[in-house]
C-alpha cells in the first residue's frame, strides 16, 4: 500500500472498524469487478489532496477517473444505481456567486480535473449501460471522522488553538468558504436512496452561507475558550487561493428541504467526537 492509500482509504477503514459492526471488503477501486447484490453504490473512493495531485497527476487520473470508469461499468452490468461524490473543485475560480450547478467548469488542479472527468464517465456510461445516478458536488465538508491529513483549515485551527499556538491565515482572511457538516451530506445521500431520487441530476452540496477564514478562526477560539490565542496573517501562498466560493443550493433545497447544521453546532459535534472539552 503506497502513501496515497495509507492516507485516504486506510483512515476510513480503521474508523469503520471501530466497533460499528460494518462489514468491510478490502479491494482496489481500479480493479472493482463485483457489485452483484447491491442496489446502490455510493462512490466516494478518491485521492483528495489538491497539492498532491499537482505532484502526482497521473496517479490521480488513474485512480479517480479509471477507478470511476470501472465502478460505473460494473454497476451498469449489475443494474445498480450510483451516487457519485464529486467536488466544487470542478468550478475553479467562480465567475459568479453563489455558484450554481450550471456554472462554467474550469478546474485549477489535476484533482479538480479528475473529479470532473469522473462526472463525464458517469454521465456517458449511464447513457450506454442504462443505470441511473446522482452527482453531488461537495463543498468544504467537515465533522466527525474527517481525515486529519486532508481536513484542512478547521483541523489546523483546532489543533493549534489547543496547543496555544497562533492561528496562521494567509492573506487578509476575508476569503470565504462554504463549510457543510458531514451529517448533512449523509442526510442527502440517505434521502436519495430512500426516496429513489436517482434523476441523473447534479447537486451542489453546501449551505449557501459563506464564512470568512477570519470568522472561522474567531469561532474556534471562542468555542475552545482560548482568548489568548493570537491570529496572525502571512503573505498569500504562491498562486493564491480562490477568493470566494460558496454554493447556490436552491436546487438542493427545493428537492430535499434540508435544514443545514450551523457552523457552531457542527464544530461542537466535531469536538465531542474528538473528546475535546469546550465551553
């Protein structure tokens, strides 16, 4: 097992084994050859690091695109329906906000490209093999079970706050992101399956409520009662971050009538899962 596999799938497998009674079959998504007996496949297998995708683009295409083709082909043969977890990374720098599902596609990294190519594979194979699907473009998912290696700014802020270290923000901190709690994502997936809502549609999975990185830092400090922790700003990293990104969720809300978990509640649930005390 290489470093990519250890850092992604291995983490999830170890967590599922933690007394939850969930049967697990270890397999390579690129060699997936049997989905007999499954009505629905939730295809979440992917390499997910944007920086790593820049240094290992062929690995990302092989795993994320070829793996998706293998899964889609086998599901077509078996008549299974598919929920494909894509990413807001397919949009790149937004030309309008909030970002609707029909926004121009312009991925800025091999990771974003691989997720969009996966979407095209699902759509094409659905026409060829006749299965039904739903594509979910996830924005910034966080919460219990997040992989520390890839959880991003929320995990970094929590860890540094607990150690009493300054929270480092690149740039002025006014860049915004759409943080969605993992339970809300799971709720959408469950409703699709239970309602058989496989309409060959694409949905943004976010809250539509942008939060600046400055706001996020202050919320984490407040929840952990670490008011002595400083926030420091450093120069933007080379290439710069996308300035603003948040989802148009009107299509999602119209179908699923979902009520989103607030960032404060979601962070408290995350801390509970980590057995961390807070105010």
